[in-house]
C-alpha cells in the first residue's frame, strides 16, 4: 500500500493519525524483523517442482530515503501449491 493509503487506513480502522516518515520507519523495522522468515520462504519456494512467478512495475517514492533518484520499483510474487511470497524492490 502507498503511504497515503496506509495513513488513511490507520485513521479509518484504528483512529491513529501518523506521519509518512513514521510509517516508513515502521516499515523498515518490520522488514528487518521479517528478513529471516522471508529468506526461508523464498528458499522453500525455489525448491518446489512448480513455482509461478510474476512481476509488476510500480512507482516508488523516497519517503524512507532509500530511493533518492526516484527509480521505478517492482513487485514480485512467487506462488507454489503451499505458499505465496511477495517481494518489493528497486531492481528486477
């Protein structure tokens, strides 16, 4: 979700108003905390006999400072019979 949509959802569901920078910081903390399970899920998906993969280009902002040049982002999905892995990044 975009930062503005995340802001709106937090207000609508929880009544919490938050700045975009705070949301970006929370996303970074969550990404770090989920890195090991994501690596395990990705490794598992790559070992499956059948894995469907798709990519979609997406505009990416720079609120967290990780994309100062405004590079286009990518959303990836890996789907197996057992699990689905979503990844967002700045490279293919």
